[in-house]
């Protein structure tokens, strides 16, 4: 994405791509109006070709079920997808996702939501765990059914995205009517990939969501690696692969988020050589060698959402802006400080995380009780 430059007349040239996130470690739920207000302050960083949000804790009444959000281009693709889902899941509720007509949100696909649970007989015969079973079903729909895209598939969370400016997208999806303990948002400025509904951020797989400002020059190498393990990159933008990398490293390889950060934003070899603690040095060397194909090169800042927390991470050279702040049990992340100040001007702490150093926040024990997890 283009850099933020200073023009001759003193005006800023929009840099493209805005990201924002807010998280309450006590598990207190906030409606979506705040995150809309936050991302709207960075309006000039996007160009109307994509906006979106992810909310966690938004479906407490269905928290034991996977919430599938689906775009359809036709009734035929909807019919085919539902026939497939019925062979894999018990569908306990299905409906159109409620929207509010908006003059700047046009050409919308059919947008449906399904709360599902794996059929126990099918799950048992598959010899897979529940997450892998569900993930394979999502990949099947997205890679084989023309005109159908499952763009959100976690429990007690959901992604809402479209072609448009993010504040318009938030109004379109009526996010003020949802409440969650964590929200992320994205305003898109695509430079070398198309602006379309499925290509808007966040990108989601199971309960992972990623909003991203930057460009992945290692995309082909990253994509070829993850596709060896059953993932399919079908959404015509580089950011999608980050979500699969994180799922592979954390869920399948059992790495921690901090170890995962050392893979995707690995320190330079010269910096590894300077590490004095031998155990830490050996770990850094192992991760760099073992998962070399998953190093993400190019400028990036991301906010990763997952059930129970958020992680913010810059590339190792910090070529994209990222600001973090805290106030009581609340943690904020954004591309610009103004987006945080839009939510709270009375902060306990505000700082710029260093390149390659993740900031991870999770629910407290009280928060887990409040959320019910």
C-alpha cells in the first residue's frame, strides 16, 4: 500500500489501509458504534473499495454453535451450499443477515447466516476433531462451489464486510445493534488486487480474523506452503494467506502466539546472533529454519482477532504505523492515534510497538467468566 507522504501544500497524501481494534479483558460487551467511530476518523486512508469489521462475543445465545456468514452470487449457489451443509452439520438457525439499505453500498450479494453444529455421526466417522472437520467444510465450499463464499466461520463471533468505506459498511450491517468484548475494523486501499465483497478485510477462518495494512511480497511462497496442508487461497488478495498461516502454526503446529510472531516477523540472522540467552537464541534459530517459507516479507501491520483476545504485530522493520494504548481493562490498537482518541482521550498508557514485537491481550479470569468460556 502507498506510504503516507507530505504534499507540497502541507496536506497529507492518503497512505491507504486503516486498521483499528478495541478489547476489554474483563469481557464487558461494547456495541459496534464505537469501532465505527474509530475507523471513520481514518477515512482518507481508504478509497471506498473495501471496509469491514469483526466482533467477538456477539452471539451469546448461540455461543456453542459455529456462525457461518456466507455471500452468494445466485440462488443456485445458495441451494448447492445448503445441500452440502446439510450433509455435514445440524443447522439450528438460518436467516438473512439484517442490513440497513445504504446509498453508498451497492451491488450487494445475497448475505446469509447459519448457526451450525457438526453432525456427530459424520464427525466420528471422519476421525477429525471438530475444528478440522469444520475448517475442511469451509474450504470445500469456498474452493468448489461457484458463487459461494463462507467469509466467517467461528463460534460466538462474526465478520461483516463489503465494498465501501468502513463507516458506511458498519451502518449497512447495523453494527450498533451488536455487542462484543472485542472489535476490529479495516478500511481498504487496494493497489494490486480487486476491490470486491469477498476481498474486503477482515479475513477469517474458524475464529481467527486478520485486518492488515501493507503488502506481502512473499505471498507466492507463503501460499504454496499452506496449500500443501489443505488450505485454498480463493479470495484474490494477499492478506488471506496470513489467516491460514496463523491457523497452521497455532492450531496445527501448537505454537504460541509469541512463537508464531517469531515465524512471520522473524528477526534478522544478524540480530539472532546477538541474542545472549542461549535458550532464546536456539529457539529463534529453530523457528527461522523450520518455518522459513512462512516468513512474511514486505511492509505490514496486522491485528489478529481470536476467541478471547487480540494480537497486534508490525513487520520487523516497522514499515507500517501501529499505535497501542490502554485504559483500565481496555486495550486499543490503530494505525493512527486519532482513532484511539475517538474512543477514549483519557488513557493510562499509549505507545508505538516495536517492529516484530507482538502485543497480545487476553481475557482475564473475570473476563472468561463474563463471556462464559
